């Protein structure tokens, strides 16, 4: 990996032409990956803010990121393959970034995670966006009591309504309301925008290659359970 000398030169060169060093979450307050962490357990660090026109700027392929520094810190201290460590740790950090983005998007539209997940299940069914409470409980892997509480909260907010069956009055369907669908759509729009920004440095060919590689990895995991 790159040594401190190269890092210092890169920071100095960036300062000379008006660019700062990489923005890493925790850098400003002295926080970073805890020294006690082992490989693959590096702390989540948010990537630098997305560039306004990522596709119009030159790609920096040899810039040092936080995972490079993580690997350098653990070199010769634990048994691990550096290539594998680089892949897995970057996947972990990107996953944590997506979770953080989702949290911010939901907060912006006034949804809690469990509310979004429930609305998401209803929206995925297409019109008329209905399901029974037991179907939702099974899909969301929550208890009957848990789904009852969720539905009560969503109904009070006007995001869903419960409808009695016409043929069987014992049957209750949960239906996504127009305001509920609008809130779900607002959250989805924010998530889509953030995900496009994250993938922005890759052109369509790169994206297709990455999709194929990740699919091969996922198939290996899914077929060995």
C-alpha cells in the first residue's frame, strides 16, 4: 500500500491546486477506525460528498481511500488476504453508506424505517396496493402483534386504511392510501438520487461488469447455505 510520504505529497499537491484531501467521516473530530478493530471490522466512514458532475471530471484511480489505510495498518498483524480484505471491506462500507442515506431520506419525508418497509411491501403489489395483515407479517417477518402495532401507526398517519371484505366480513385487507403512496414515492425518489450519485463514477460498461461480478459472488453464497 501507499506510505505516508505519498499521502503527504498528495495532500500537499491537492492544497496547491485548491483541492483538499479526502473527506472521511470522523476525521474532523479525530475519530477513525478504532485501533482494536480487526480486518473487515473497520468503522463506517462516509465517502466524500458527491461531485456535482462526476462523469465530467477525470477519474482518480490511484487515490488512497480509508480501506487502503485500514489494510496498511493491519498488514503483518493478522492473517488475511489483502485483495479479499479490500473487496469485502469496501462492500461493507458502501452498505453502511446506503443505510445512512436511507435513514436521511426517510427522516426528510417523515417516515420511520418500519413505516417505509410496510408501505414498500404494499406498493410492490401494484394496484390496488392491498394485502392482509397476515401476509404483511409474513413478508416483513414480524409477529401478528407487531404488525398490528405498525398498521395502527400507519392508519393514524393516513398512510393506509383497513377494508372489510365484501364476501367475507371476517377478512380485513390493508390498502395503501394516496397520501401513503406519495410519502413512499418521495422517499424512493431521494434514495434513487443518492444511489445514482454513488454509482456515478462508473459508466454503463463498468456497471455491467460490476453487476456480473457481484452476482457471481452472491450466487456462491446463496448456493452454499
